C-alpha cells in the first residue's frame, strides 16, 4: 500500500484503496486477494507505473473506454481506475464514463459499505473517507445505496442482485427504501446479460445460507423474471381437505441443509432443482391425494433446458446435476422397504461417481419437523448407506464396466456393430446387477456365449 502511494505521489495522482477490500478489512473477513484502487487522474497511467516498479514487471491489461487497468502480482489481482462519473442509457448495458473526483467515484458505487475509501497519500495516509456513513451501515448490518435507489438501480440493474447477494453473504438486511427500489426497478433486469445474472445467482447459491438470497429474489419480483421455473414452485393446493407442502419453501430448506454440508456449487444446484418438476407433474388422485409421479425424471430433463437458458456449463456439470436429480428418490425409497442386493447394485451402477453427492442431497432432503419421523428416516438411511458400502466392497459395482465388451462380442461371433451386440451386453449387465452371476470375466463370458447362441449366432471357436 505504501509503495503504491509513493508511486502515485511521484506522478502527482492522489490514490485511495476502495470497495470490497476496505469493507472486508473492517469486517475482519477473509482477504479475497483482489484490491481496487481509485486515483484522481489516469488509472491506466498509474497501473503501468506501479507494474514497472515491481519485480518481474507484470503485464498490464488496460481498458481505455472505461479508464481501468489491472495486473496480477504474486497471488494478488490489482485493479486501478481513474475517479469517474458513470451513467447508463435506459436501454444499454454499457456505461457512459466521464472523469470525476473521488466524491463522484464514491457516489457512483453500488452501496454505502462499498463506497468506503482509505487514503494512501502522504498527507493523510490511512484516513477513512466515508461520505455516506458506510461504517455505520457495516455496524448496523445494512445494505443501502449511497444515492436514491431509483438512480443506483437504473444506472446498473445488476446492482439489485448484488444487494441481495451481499445480504446473503454477509447476513445483512436490505434497508427498506433500498428494497422498495429493487421492487420498483425489477423489470429493468431485462437489459442485463444472462452471463452477469447467472454469475450473481451462483454467488447467492454459494453464500452460507442461500435461502436468504432466494427469498429476497422471490419477494422482490426478480425471481419470476430470471428463473420462472423456480418461482412457479410457490404455493399449495387443497382438494377434499388434502393439501401438499409448499415446494418452494421446502426447496429453501433443502438448499440450506446441503449448504451446511458442502460448498460444492453443483451439489447446491442439484438441491435447488431436485423438485423443480413438481409443479408440472402434480396431480390429485382420490383417495390417496396429491402425487408428483415421475417428477425426478421430468426434472432431469428440465435441468438441461434450465442450464441452457441460464448459460451454465453443459458438459460434466450438467450431467452430474441431471444424474443426481433423476436418482434423488431412490435412496430414500430404499429406506421404506426391504432392501435387496439387486436394488443396491443398480443404485451403485447408475449413481457411479455421483453417489456421495446423491447421498448428501438425500440427507438434506429430510425436512420434516416430526421428531419421530426424523429419527426413523435417519436410522433407515444409515442402514441403506451401510448396505451400499457392503455391496460395493463385495461386488465392485460402482462405475463398473461389464467384463464383456462390445468389441469382444463382435470378435467372438464375427458380427458387425448392431442390435445383437447391444442385446448381449445388456443381458450380461442385467444378470450381474440382479446377482445371477458374479461380476467376473469367466461367468460373464459364459453367459455371453449362451445368449449369443440363443440368438442364432455361432462363436468363432465352434467354426474352427
């Protein structure tokens, strides 16, 4: 900090450290390894001068349109910006930037707790500049805009989600006037790119208690706009005196439960989406009542659509979430019946590497307030987990590939790729999963020959 102040003084550029670094230092939060500096003058000029004065002369990336520059030094991400005024056209995502004073720069910032600045200048080094009582808001645990919310949120509508994200991350309240500003400006989120919206949403999911942020998103009107499938989970129906639980608030409980167990973003997404198809599969069937038959399978299909529209990764992350969503009823259903080895083998095979995450979700999905039911669920669930461990240790089914391959089948029977190969492979696999034969080559090879001959195929050995 002293070094940057000295370089800035040589250039005649007053400089201040601002934003999240100052906020988190006051809150004694973990240091995030990124620091923002604002100078009255050219931020790009200062960034280049500081980089040139450091060992290794780190490369500076400059963005002249916005007057910003940043570089990486050791394990720090350092950004410099010239003090500026910023405004947005009503239909634009990109700001109009003008040079300004430190006061202008602080006024354009999103919240009072992020508008705090510390001087790095010789005359007043270490002085806190706090024109909007941000220090008081930190003490009172309040999120508040430095100017009228209508101006702050109109300038950059993503700040509405940032307010909610900070409230969730810090366990702060959103000041009433600021919150009403979010409600009034909610529709303006439509001008923000999906990538920026999703980035903020992921940060909310990764907060210590995501339900706080998800509740704010729903209550403010933002959730219906950015994630309508989740918003539609709200509400209950009653027919003939029979109702069902509100699946939105159940989901909030589940996401908080799993967040207490893991920081894995994709497991949190699986928790968020595990019941996403209940609104579209809901039926009332007398005399039983409400059913959501097949919601796990429909939910897995919906997951791909949701990931696509939210621009989430469509490769391994999607497959993992889909698999867990599609299987999330299986372990719990096994606690309600006599568990067979066959059922356990199938779950091990289908879950594969996702088994541990699946079990975490099932544990988080127990939200009943009935102490007797909780005790029973947990005891039964532990039995299922032990059975899974026992069967896996004996049969090695998790992630297994059947001992006979398609290539072996084609070579053995001198047949090209086709229906018969698939029939034989599936027959052998099912026999292993059902426990009819052990998961061993000799038994699988013998069954392959038997099935092939029953299909009218002739093994090579019988021709020679």
